[in-house]
C-alpha cells in the first residue's frame, strides 16, 4: 500500500511539473497555485520516503543503487531550487512574505530548477518503471507476449522525445546559456503536451534500460565469480 502511495505521489508531482512547464497557457496566478500544490506533494513524498534517508549509509552500493542515489539527490536539489525561487518570485500565493530583492538570482535558479527538475523527475520515474509494468501486466505471459511491441513503441517515443529535447533547446536552459525562455503563446496545447510527454518518455526509456543493463552486468559478474 505504501509503495502505491509513493508511486501515486511521483505521478502527481510529474503531472504538476508538466503543467508548470506550460506556464504560457495558464498565467502567473494558476502557475503559482500549481507550484504550491507541488510543494505539498513534495513534502508528502519526503515523509513517505524517510526510510530511504535512514538507510542511505547502510548496505552495499551496487551500480544501480549509485545511479538511483545520484538521481534522487539531484532531483531533491532541483526541487529545493524551484521552491526557493518560486517563493522568492511569488506575486500571489506567497506575496504576504516579507521577501525583498534577489529576483535576478531567483529567476536564474527557477530556470535551472524547472528544466533539470523535469528531466531528473522523468529519469526518477524511469528507474521505477518496472513497478508500473508489473501493475499493468499482472501475468508474466502477458508481459512476454507484448514485450517486443512495447519496446518498439517505447523506442519510437524516445526518438521523438530526443527530437523534442533538441527542438525545445533544453540544453540551452539546463546550462543557462540563455536567461530568456522563449514561450509560444499561440502554440496548440495538445502539441505542447505531446512534446513534453515524449520527452518524459525518452527519459523513462533511458533510465529504465540503463538500470536493466547495470543489473544484468552485476548478475553476470556474480555468476562469473563463482
């Protein structure tokens, strides 16, 4: 039950971040309220994962665990950057706070947190994608039957996502080569969300299969050492 709650929180946070990326469609006030909801979900997520922090220095660090730890820590940093910068720049939800100055720094931090946060959270989902596949396909026979078709569809989505990553200049914003984010207010919402879902699919695909390769490599080394 707890695992399902944590997974639900991950999905809700990702959906919230997806809507937050579409700032141009909702306007400033709605953007801030969704961001505030994201803050609540983030706190709930941390509470549900206290055991992860407690076990951080216990057990053996396999390559997969190292990858998970790196992505988790970087995602946490991106979320904290988003929250700090969002509260600092707030004109609606947190306008009552006596915050003065620091807007230029907060804006830069918000761009970094937004783009890195979207990629990292999608990678985080990819590391736990096996759980989704287990929930969708209860029987092993069902998963085996559609495995090839599922891989081909996933690969096509990932290719489309890679094109989106380039087209929407993610690297430019992730490394702050530009402090001005181009927003197309005339863009159809459907196209925008299809693009961002495909980009999420690219990250999920990448993290899922890298984790699988690392697990297989680890299993191979154990087998070879016997």
